[in-house]
């Protein structure tokens, strides 16, 4: 771990080819002040009255945020598990809004357009962006720390693009858990929302829908496959449904939260089987009994911050590892020879006790899906929404006001009251769309985990 410790001391500064500023300019004229969610330290966030941002580069767009939310990966920030966070950072990478101001070089957007953004900030010009591989943009993240940890030319290449609201490890861009947000290179990073698509459907194109779709497509789920899905939060729930749409014969869904297991079963009764890992301690052994020969595909849709065994709990607490290998090992052991394992879960750095021998001997295709290449898929998924082939109504459990964002983080972290994806409204939001939750308060949530 000394290499990790050394890397954490690396300078995060301007890369030679970085073309986007993360500077925050205070708006002059017009409305004053906005509510915004800030990180204050491990397990501490706070809604503050912040200055409204303004354009700093000619390609910038300023949005009035009409829809924002909390993502499961935000909990890694909340717990202080992501490096290069600074007190006062504005969080949030999933949001949609109305164009409020445009820079003089913006060509495809005008004031009043409804748009959803990608959580990745793409330049639109590098070798990856030209292929719509937005998460791998070479030119929007100035973190030398990331390049030191993941490899690449210290003066040029990055492992990831810049992300909104996800620490200075991903560029230090202020996030969208706020009432206004600045979007760099607006023509590239905003997708117009058709009039017939409500914000409740569109917002999740900013992350979880393309992320879960990429998980299934990149890992190569095909007709007739038996697929295992580890982790039944929003990404896992969506991955189940995408896998079935791609022709999977059966999906086995693995988690320990009864409400999430039930939701998974309801995706397709008779085609989704559930496994509560609190009831079956030997997950891989149980799966091999159920599916002799093994699963065709295994998908890791979980997260790295909840070790199950005492060994990993101790090693993680002592910073002897940043991530836990329990689920990857289970997937390798439960997947058939020459099968495929896809990792969309948010892992950060190093893990211990990884079963590299089983990976090699079984000929497993172990695929790091990467941060999803969101802009490759978002028009395709928007078309599915317009055509009625996809709806996120099953996923959206609550509607909360932005003023309760800090309380939402606490409740979401505890999986309180059946929270899944929460639509967070601002002063700019439209009324709830038909079939989606009405406004409620965190105070009214049941205290127990559902």
C-alpha cells in the first residue's frame, strides 16, 4: 500500500492538454443565491446558501437545475472514501435542467431548452470522444493523482474524464446537487429532452441508465444466457431488466435487502430468481448447485464500502486495502469456464486475496467495464423512453425537496424507508409527472430498513 500512499501525495494540477476550466465565477446580475449540497467531512454534508455560477469559458452553459438526485456512488464521497475531496466541495453528478445562459461559442443550445447532462465531461474532440467514448476523454481531467494511480503519461493521458461533483480526483468540477450548475462544453455534454419526456424519466440518462446498459452490453449478455447480478441497488435493478431485454434466459439476483430482492423478482416473475446472501453464506457454492457448470455471465453492480468477512473488515479499517475482493471472487467461482464477468461497481484502487488462479485456469473473461461510455448510449435509450420500451417508474421511490438533501444522505446511507432513486426537486422543477411520486419529507419516512 505504500505506492497508494505515495500516489495520494501527488500533485493535482493542470495537465498540459487540459482544455476545460473548473473555475467558479459568481454571477453578476439577476437572481442571487442558491441552495447547494456541500461535503463537510466524512459522514457530513450540508445544504448551504451558495453563489450562483456564471460562464467562464465561451462553450459553457448555465442550467437551472430542475431535477437532481443522489447516486449510490455518492456514498463513497459521503464516507470520505474518495481521495482529493475538499471541505465545501459541491457534490452531485446526476441532474437535468433548463438552459439559463449560454456562452458565445455554444451553437446547438438556446435559453429555455430542457436538457439532461452526462456525468462525464467530454471535450468532443479527442480520439475517445470522436468515438463517443465519453468517460475516457483525454482532455477534461487535470488530476495527476489519477494518472499516477492508474497509469498513463503524467503529462497527457487520463484514466477517466472529468466528472461533476466527484472530488478533485476527477477534476474538481462543482456538482449538480444544487439549484444552478455550470456545464462545460455544453454542446457536447447536454442532450435535449423531448417535450413528451418528463424530467423523472430523463434525469437518469445522466448516469444509471447508460451505466447499467453499458454493464450488460460491454460484458456481452446475449440470448439464452443465465446471468448473475450482484447488488440490487438502482444499477443492479436496471441491469436485470436490460439483461432480459437482451434475451437472457434467466437472471439470479443477489443481495440481502428483502425489498430489493422482491423488486428484482417483480421484474419478470419466473425468469428472475433471488439469493439472499445472509441466508446462503456460501454464495458461489449455492449458485453452482443451482446452475451446474456455472453462470454464463456475472455482473458486479455493488460497491466497495461494505466488506462482509472479518478479514476484509480489518484490512480495510487498517487501510491495508482500499477495495474488497469478496464479490469478484464469488463471481469467478460461480461462472462457467470461458464465461464472462463484468465489473461496473465503483472500485478505487487495491484489493487483497483476489483469486487470480481461478480466473486464469477457468479462462474467465474478466471485464472492467470502466465508467460507462454514457454518450455512446444516451440517444438510443432516450428513443426507448419515447417509444415506451423503457420507463423508470419502477425505480423512483420518493420525491424530496433540495432543502432536505443532507437528511436524504443520512437516510439513503441507512437504506431507510425503502429509498431507491429519489427525485430531488428545486425551485425550478415542474410538478410531479403522472405515475411518479408526490413530494414528501424525510421526516415522514419509516425509520426501519425496508
